[in-house]
């Protein structure tokens, strides 16, 4: 493959959990991958593992004002962006009445507003080429009601609506937009939510027909499908990767 035909992807939160597996899959498939996060040490470690095709940028995505310059910098360095995976996200488990306005806003800012701002700036750079693929990451909280994650549920439900709204507006211009809805996948984030709450963990497993948590690689394979040629006629969809959790009894 010539260097001109190598695609360039951004994976937010690509130094850990699902994002790490997504970045790993992309690099293995010869996609130049830029991972973004706040923790330089984690990013550096991931870059060292992934090698030449991976670059990292330390950036806090809640810094909305800095996003246009971030995207300009990426385009100047790599020419164009073919794929954007909006994976970075935060969760917070608290009873409904304990959630402060600040808590709620922080989740929405990270999981929704920054996804919008980054997507808008990246789309501006994709439009002249008439092509691109955006993959958003939702969750089971957008499929059914889960207690103690009110802000997270609001954010992920917004992501699914935004996926459809972006798809109808951008697909005629050559940019496909889809969403992966992971079920319960073994990462640091899910460990925080499940490991000290055996009742919740049992409930998760008992309504998952495949009877186990997923792995980050399970999600990465679905994201890779959406991001590449195999999904050339697929847009505006949400794919649960959940061992059947969303349809479990
Ligand atoms: P992790 O906590 O392992 O990873 C989250 C990543 O997001 C980190 O790399 C973190 O990097 C990055 N991030 C968070 N906030 C910011 C920010 N303000 N700016 C830049 N980067 C940020 O979580 P998961 O891998 O489990 O989750 C990834 C995505 O998948 C999330 O959107 C999550 O909601 C979703 N998801 C996960 C599920 C699961 O079971 N694990 C289930 C359903 C959905 P850093 O700390 O360096 O900033």
C-alpha cells in the first residue's frame, strides 16, 4: 500500500479501554491513528506499543475553544482525516437526588458537547473530499433504563439521536455516521460500576444471553467495520455489541 492510500483516523480516548482496542485494530489494519486523551503517560505507553502508525495528542476535549486549532493541527500534519471515532467518555454512578447540576453538566460536556464540537470541525475538513466515516459510541443506557446513571443515560441517548441527525444531513455529502452501542465490556470504566456491586453484576450477566462480559476487541471489530469499506452502504444505524444484553429477558 502506498503512503498516499493510508487512511488517517482519530480515536478519542484511544489510550485505554475500548479506545485502546479500537486504535490497536486500526493500526493492525494499516490505518494511521491519532489517539487523544488527557493523560500523557497512558498515551505515550499506547503509542510505544502501537508503533509508527500511531501518534498521540494530549488534549482535554472539554476545552471546546481549543478544538478548531486541534483539528487544524491534525490536518496540517497528516493532510486529511478519513475516520473519526468519538469514543472518549466518562460515567458517574450516583443516586438521582445526589447528582449536582455541576455533575450533570460535566458528563454532558464530555460525552455530548465535545462530540458535537469535534465532529463539526472534522466534518468541515471531510466535506472538500466528499468522504469520511464517523463512529460514535453509545451504551445500553440508551436502550433501556438503568438506575443511578442519570447524566450518563441522558448523554448516550443524545448520542444516538445525534448519530441519526448527522447521518441524514451528512450522508448525501459522502460522510457516513454510525454508532456502536457496547453492552457490558470489561474495562476500567465498567469495573468501577460493577466490581463493588455484585447485585448489579449478577443482573447484567443474567440478562446477557451469551452469559459473559464482552472484550474491548469485540467492540473494536464493530467500529472497524463501520469505519471502513465493508460498511460503504451503512449509515445512521446503531449496532449493539452486547452478547444479546439489549434483547435479554
Ligand atoms: P475508559 O475510562 O477506560 O476510557 C475512557 C477514555 O476517555 C480514556 O482514555 C480517557 O483518557 C478519555 N477521556 C475521558 N474524558 C476525556 C476528556 N475530557 N478529554 C480527552 N479524553 C478523555 O472507558 P471505556 O473504554 O470503558 O469507555 C470508552 C467509551 O465506551 C465511553 O464513551 C463509554 O461511555 C463507552 N462505553 C463503555 C462501556 C463499557 O462497558 N466499558 C459500555 C458502553 C459504553 P484520559 O483519562 O487520558 O483523559
